[in-house]
C-alpha cells in the first residue's frame, strides 16, 4: 500500500481503564478498624475459624464516629463494608470453654486443689 497507509498501529482504547478520581484508599480505614484490636475467640474457633470479635459494647456506629472525629472521611457504608471485609463480628461470645481451658481447670482441680496457678508448675506456665 502506498504512503504507509495500513502500516499504522491503532492505539488501544483506554476508556474504562483509568482509576476513578473518587476512589477511596481503604488502608487508613483498615488500620483504624485494627486499632480496636479484634481478636480470635477461642470459644468459637471450630465454628468460625477466620472470624474475629470485638467486645459487644463497641459497634460500627461508634467506630465510624471515632474515625470521623480523627479527621478522616468516608461514607458510613464504605466503613461498614470494610468491617465486613475484615470478617469482624460484634456478637457476645458464649460461655463455653475451649479444650485448653478445660484441661487447665482440670489440672488446677486435681494437682493444685483449686488454689490457683502455681508459679513453679510447668503446665501452669505453659498455659499462661
């Protein structure tokens, strides 16, 4: 073909490939959620091994208010989704004990006459 027509490379269409200007960086939100120190419950580990819990007196509304008070901004819905993404629950934990706690209670009852933990006891030190 004369004059180089047909040898041109058509540039790739860039529509829809740019990061939205209003996209929220979730890292500060995740860090704020982690500042409440959610923990794995040893009571419910077999039922929900990857779920972490916060005390029942804390809720998303209080956490979100604290987040805004510290000068940050995001929508409540985005904050709520971040808590859900982190797999955190606020439910009150049951009173059942895990296997390690039951064994330690039995050890205290049998070996220490229920007097509590003995400092020179190897099993009590390991349990702590």
